[in-house]
């Protein structure tokens, strides 16, 4: 949520109030939300922002909690009065927790405020809308108009964040994309990258790969900058950025040249050591390796090691992707397969009939199933077949 030092500093500032320090002592989300509701009349704007930020790390938090609905209604009821000049902060915080209803309610305030916003504020708004998949045409027209008029004033992080928002909602407005690309070229052409963040470059690459996959000239230029920086080690690459490169290459179906591929594989061998490496990244890496037909033990080990450590927390969708990857690449990591076997019995029922059949096929091809695993998968298949015939109970 706070990928930069500046973001962490803002979070510390928000939480440095008596009420924020008091609410931070509540570890469980229901208790935390009850405290916020009881003390809502005493909350300042800073306290409300701190509460939204702290919510993301409370135990057992979910937006379906009745207390959260009451809390959010209380916050939004006074949003026009308390947050007219900082609605972008609310959009960002609600984006972090992926709560689209609040974002929809804030759109009128945002739309009216955009002409007075700074580039960074506009970028935060676009990110919030993209994160919650809010594709309200008029809101995006207003945001896009601001980009077209002031793209030269946007920093590279702002451009990357705005492009990410466009890609998230599949908005391919030519004028907006052209303005962003021109601004990127202006900031990077013929200049060193020492002061830039690899995360911004990787985010741009992935967003533009999705928005304009046919613009090979721009994408190859951006990819070349990334590979040069990676090979020269002029900037560090975190797990999210490295994963974005693999994902963009898979979207474009571009297999790098041997030298570039070696550089990327070598950089990727540290993925498991990054605490931000998660199941979505592991699944994205696995998918990219399959699409690009890249067979490298350095990458396969990163994925297998993650499953061995965190496999009991996999969702059903990532479970399927990783099981098929293991079967296709003949991964022999016993502990990773054991984790998959346990998790498939817990979450396999969440999949569709076709996906359960794919999961059965993966375990059979790998020869890793046993009577218990195949028995549970057979039960899940019968349940889905009955639902297809007779409907859900």
C-alpha cells in the first residue's frame, strides 16, 4: 500500500494524533470499526484518513462487515464538507481496500474538483478508479482532459499511475494515450535513469502493453531502457516490477533475445527473497513462462519455493494456474506438491466444472494425486454436475 518512503512518511503523519494512536490499539477489525463509529463526531479529517489506512492491516477485515457499512456511510455523508480539496486521498484509500461503492459516491466531488487538482492528485484519482474498476465515462473524460492539457507537468510516477488506471478499466482513448507517451519520451529520451524508479518504468511497460500492444516502437524502446538499467544495475528491481516485465512480455507474446532473457532470468532469481512476492505474482510468472515457452530452473524454483512456503493460502484461481504449471514443467518439489494437494481439497470446490476437470488433469499428468485428493476432486465434479443439471440448492 505504501511502496515509497514518502508514502510511509505520510502514513506516520496521519496516524500521529491522539485518536489515531488510540484506534491503532484495536487489532480486530470489528472492534476497530466500532471505536471509529462511537468516536465519529470527534474525528478530524486526518483521523478519518488514518482510519482508512489502518483498516487494511486489521485482522478479519472485510468490506461486507456491517460495522464497515455504517462506518463508511458516516464518513461519506460528510465527505463534501470535509474533503472537497482532498477527495483524491479518499479515492486512493478506498481504492486500496477495493471498495467501489464509495468511489462511485465520490465521483461528483472529484469531477467538480479536477480542474483545480495537481498532476499527482489527478493520478491518484485515476488509480483509485482503476483499482475499483469504476468505468464512469464522464469522470474519465474529465480526468483525460486534464492529462491532455497538462501532460508535460506530470512526473513519471504520475504518468505511470494514470496509465495503470487506464489499463485497469480498458480505456483506450487515443488522445490521452498519445499525451502520456509524448510526456514519457520528453522525460526519458536521451537522459540517464539514475533518478528514476524501476517500478514506474515497469508499470508503464505493462500498462502500455495492454493499451497499445501494436505500438512496437514505443514498447521496444521502453523495454530496452529497462533491460539496459537491469544489466548495468543502475536501479534496483523489486518483485512487483520484475513480475510486470514478465507479464508485459506475455501480453505481447515477445520472447526476449537470449542476452536479454539471461539478464531478466538472473534478476528474477531473487524473487522469493522479496517479502512483497505474493500468489498473484507467482501465478503471473508461471503464466508468462508458459506463454513465452521459457524453461529456466531459476524461475521455476522461485515459484516452487513460494508454493512450498505459502501454498496453504492459495486461492482457487492461482491454485489451478500453479498446478498446471507444475505438471507441465515436471516440477519435483515434494513439499510444494504436498501443499497443493492439501489446498486443492480445501478450495477446489470454488472452481467451475471445467476448471476442476483441468485440475484433475494436472494432478494425473504429474502423477502426484492420491486416493484422498482424487476422491475429493471427484466429489467436487459430481457437485458441479448436479448443479449444472438441477441448479444450485
